[in-house]
């Protein structure tokens, strides 16, 4: 696979990323149809975190982040790009397995009738089952992006710093918008760490 990636064009990398995102979405939403007896992951600590609907503006930037970061990483270096892709795939597979084996959900508060509230309401409507909370895919992939932004010195420093800052803002937004709980975010840390380790190991075996 390493030699195959070495011959890819940027267009092929973008196409592969689009296919990967489609598969990820299918697994995320499709797994919800096979779930029963959801576990409530809301805890007392979550009630102390303020509900801040404007944070949805950071939350939705996750989509541009995972669309833009991989092509930039691809242009910076094919080997590190391969490790990133393998890490993302591993993270998605681990998350999907957890969603099926131990499904989670919790009741989200109703957004206010404001511009940001309406955007958040659309986000909640898109995630119509309100399930698949733990681990947070938003956070798992943000942590993965942060790691590769830090280690890939071939990318411009300003882009790397901006990517890390944006990823941290997105992570914070998951709990401020009440799309996720603290345990969802905490569970994303070992998920991302294991996924990254697996990505490096798999790349070394291919």
C-alpha cells in the first residue's frame, strides 16, 4: 500500500478521502439501527458545564477540518499521510465496534430560538438517533489531527498551529453544545492513541 500511495496524485488522494468519509458516515449512522438499550452517559459533572449554543460554529468546522487536513498532509509527505489514513480507519472501526457492543445516548437540551440555536437544532436533527456518543468521533479525529499536525514538520508552522487550535476548539465545542459528555471526550483519548499506534504499526507491516 505504501508504494501505491507513493504513486497517487492529489486528485486520487482527495477522491479516496471522500470515499473514506462516506464509509465512515455509513458505519456511524448505520450502526444506530442495530442498537438497543442505550446507556445514559450523562453525569453530574456534565451538568456543571454551561450550555453554549454559539459553540456550534466551532463544532461544524470539524467537517472542513477533516476535508482539508488530509490533502495538505498528503502534499507534505506521503509516508506520514499513509499513517494518518490508517489511524483514521482504525479509529472508525474501533468506534463502530463500541457503538454496537455498548451503545450510548443521552437527552440533549432544546436549543434556543436564535441563529446559533437553529444551526444546533439542524445538527441535532441530522444526528436523528442521538446515539453513538462514546467515544466521540469528533474528538477522536481531532486528537489524531493534533498528533499529526505536531509531528509533520514539513507542513507550514502557521497551518500546523492553526490546525491544533481549531481542533482544540472543536473538542471543547462538543461538550459546550451538549452533543457529547465529558466521558465521551475522555474515551476519545485512548481511542485516538491506540488508533495512531496501530496506524504506525500497520504502515510498517505493509
